[in-house]
C-alpha cells in the first residue's frame, strides 16, 4: 500500500513539476513577446525620428543655399532669366518660352503678381530663386515622391520645381494665409527654425500632404520660405519600412487624425480619419513613457515625436501576444508529454512486475 501511495506521490510531483515548467516557459515567452513588441515600437519611433530630423535638416540646407545666393552681390546666371514676361490680361508675370517640361534642363516654373519691369531688389531675388534649381533637383532626388520643391517670396512671387503649367499653378495672395508660409514668418517663427506643417490638401491636385519648410533671411530681413511637400502616401510607406510583424502602427496628429498608418487592417491608409477618441486620450497620457501599456484588449506603445505635434502609436492585440507565446511553448509541451508518457509506461511496467513477484 505504501509503495502504491509512493508511486502516486512521485507521479503527482512529476506532473506538478511538468506543469510548473510549462507555466514558467509560457511566462518567459510572454515576457519576451512583449519585449519584442516594445522593441519594434521603439524602432519605429527611432526610424521616424530620424526621418523627421533628416527632412528638417534638408529644409535647413535649402535655407542655407537660398540665403547664400540672396546674399551674393551677383546671383549665378540662370537660363530662365530672359524668359520672364508679362502674363496676357493679368497684372502678373511668369516664365514663357520654356521647352518641353520633360526636358530636365528646363523643368521649373515661376509666377508672380505685379507688373514688369520689377524693381532691382526684386529682380535680384527672382534671379536668386531661379538659381536654386540645382538645389531643388537635389531635394527631388532624395525624395522622388515629393510633388513640389519651391521658394515663396513675401514679394508675391513663387518659383516651383518640377515644372507645372500655368493652368494648374498661378501665384495668389491666398498662399500667404497657408501654414506653409505663416509658419516661417518672424512673428510665428522668431528663431527662424525649419518646420513641418499640419496636413492640408494640395491645390495642384496631389492630395493630402505636409510641407517641410524653412524661413529665408537676407541679413535680418525676412525674404520668404523654401520648402518641399511630402504626401500621406509617402509617409505611410515610410512606416512600412520597419519590421511590422503583425503590429498596427499609426502616425496621429494633435487632432486625433491618422496621418499615416501601416500594418493591421489600415496599411497604406492615405485619407485622414480619426483615431478612436478614448484610445487617443489614453495615448496622450502615456506619450512620454518608454514602456508598454494596455488599453482594453491591446498592447500599446506610444512615442511623442520631436519637431512636430504628432504621436506614433504601435498597437497589438493581447490575443496575438498570448498566441505567439503559446506557440513558442508547444515544443516544450510536446517534449514533456512524451516524457510523461514514458514515465507512465515505466511505472505501469514496474507495478506489473511487482504484482507478478508478489
């Protein structure tokens, strides 16, 4: 009787040990899955921080190039200078006689409000803007999906690269009411720093976008802004460069609008939509934390991004985390079941042998 009780005790201890090993393995894998999700969220955040920093640095480079040309006593000669003419039936001027827009040597355009000839100071600024074409082409080479690179002068003219016909592009005073210009003015940007605008609709038909811009000064005189546009499609694709691994990643502005997204069911979303209000408020509370949080049935990692009023939110359903941890534990469970079956067979054979001997 004692022997049988002892066998039961031993078997029970072994089963409890096996269950403990399975639980420990599952808990360890669960912790690892959460750590991996946090690591991916931090990687997305780091990549986007670098992307934003690079864009702002490029805008600053545009600014330096424009400032150096404007400060030059004699701006570099431009092939476009002789093409500036009065627009028919308008108090405006623009570039006429350009060759085919597909010609890479003649692929920008300029339009301005006012009459010709312009005063010498404005003429010098126009020459400087036209001389920026190689710098505009450089930006376009870095960001092929960029619709436009441009210089917008407070003296009511605008130089745009690549070429856009006058039917689609014409200088208007309303440009100065847009964020892309206002964020560069001395009253709104006293430090003269590069900036990124809120999302807006491109009037030339390229859809939703942001402008990365910088104010341009000649000495202490504010001259205008240089900038380039990034579409929401480009922002969404930049998020997909990171290892999603089933995560849903959202770039959200301070109005709870989804600027860009990747992963989950919202991959490649390019139309503005609002994030769940409760999730948005919760994310704002945790935007400066470097740990995981739980919102409802999801794991969440939130990061505030520098230089913009945006948050990066990485989301993963709890079920996916548990399922991944359980899947990682299956080999151990299978091994322990084989061990348990072997132990049961041994104990059964041992009992049969003892019964035969007794």
